């Protein structure tokens, strides 16, 4: 087959895959992780079940692919926020606010636990920890943040503290959580 | 049967059960959760396997009972620390140091996840959150801790931040984590 034809097929396959994951996203948004079933995904994507099964073996595989895409999007979003202008402390605050908002969206239950055991999550967590750690190190060097505790430890402190966002029901409470967490990073008054 | 006889039997059953859980504790300490098997428990408790099966249906049941006893002991330990003398902020620090040391001991893996899904853990977490929340409210009323965020939110912040202790390898790092976490509770300088 000519190269152009292969590229057309690849592009088509990619577009169908993305459409399937868009449907999964909508189903999760409307009814949680359990709402994603093969028949609903096929129907709402506008493809046959036989076609869907050529892309994904079961609903769990759809969810995993959707979740991987979500996590990648979140990392891009966080990197974009980090790269805005401001002092390290300001950029750190913006990154933590964004992360807390993401952590609030997290679904509960067995399926969520399963998704979060995936390697993509471990990888993303490591990436995010590195991002936060670098901002803290910058802030400590400039004097706005405490320099007497290793930045890697402070980064882990931040990310664990912000998991409390999962149980918060308001945006105001989420902002307070970030503000309190940042309080722990301030240099200790002598 | 006379009442005394029943009491003797009860006391005996209780002693055997405690001995089984003591063995489980030693096995976990030496080799982790997976080290607890019915044959090892029977052998090291000095009872027959048939006797052991009269008390527990399988190794998972032994682990669950051991874990329930652990969690109860930890709550007593935390309440004892809370009741020592000192300002609310000092007593809070002592409780959080104790809790961080406990959180550091937590085992990983599927079995640990299973144990922590137990109702006894939910109950203990609620109890601990209430204990921490009350100390924070006292400290806020006295002026040593920030009063502009609901104590319930601050308690959740503390307990989530301290889960970072699970990955820490030194006592010094654990102490720093508690110190940083307490930093988030200080009144914000104006």
C-alpha cells in the first residue's frame, strides 16, 4: 500500500479512538465510572459494537485509556500553569490550586482504585512531584519559602496534604486547603 | 455449668486468642503481612492447626483481628498522649508526632489495602479526626492556632499531610513533616 494510504488509515483509527474516549468521558461525567459499558460506548460514539471491540477488549480497557488521556491532559495543564510568569511561590500556588481542583474530581470506589494502580499514575505522580519540588527549591533559594527542609520532602508534604481535597465539597474550602498547605512552606519566624 | 466454670472457659478462650494475635504480630514484624499463614501461626503459638481453625477461618481473618487490635491500641496511645499536660498546640504536636510514627509503620500491598478497607479503620479515622479537630478548636480559641479556617478542615489537612510519613525512611524526616504540617496551622501574619 502507498504511504499516504497508511497515513490515512492511521489518522482514521486515531480519530475513532479519540471519539470513543470522548464518549467515555461524557459517560463518566454523567454517571460515574460504572456508567461506562461497551454497548453504551458503541451506541453513543455512533459505531457498531463489533467495531468497538476492534479497538478495546472490554469496558475496563476503555476506562484505562480514557484515564491515561485524562492524566496526560492534567500534566500538560499543570506544566502550562507552572510556566506562567511570577515568583516561584506564586507559580507554586497556581500549580497547587490547579492540582487541588483536579484532586477534587477524583472518583471513588473499586474501579477508581484499580485505575489509580496503573503505571501511568505512578509515572504522573513522580512527574508532578518533580515539578513541585523544583518550584519549592527555587522559592527556597529566593528566600520566599523555607530552606531548612529538603524540597523533595516538602513536595511530598504538599501533594499528600492536597489529597484532602477529595472530600471537600466547595471551591472555597479547596482554596483554603491550598492556602493552609502553603502556610507550611513559609520560613519559620525566629 | 456453674458460672465460674463459664468464666474460666471465657478467660481461656481469650488468652488463646490473644496468643494467636501476638504470634501474628511477630510474624508481620519479621516478614510482612504475607508471612502470616495458618500453619506458621499454629506452630509458633504452640497450638494445633485444628484448634487454630476453631478461632479463625483463615489467615485473612487472623490478620483482620490482629489489625483491629493494633488500631484500638493506637487510638488508646493517641488518647493518652492527648491527655498529657500542655497547651492545645503542644498536645496537638504530640498527637501528630505519635500519629506520624504510626503512619510510618504502615505496610504496603494488596493485603494492606484490604485491611484498611475494614470498617474498624473508617471508625478509627473518624475518631482520630475528631480528636485532632477538638485540639485545633481549643488552640484557635486560645490564639495559638489559626482561627480563620474551620477546625474540621484543618484536621483533615493534618491527617492527609501526615500520610506522607508512609514513604519516609528516617525519624528525623518524620519529625520535619510534623513540624511543616503544624506550620500550616499557625495564624497568618498580617
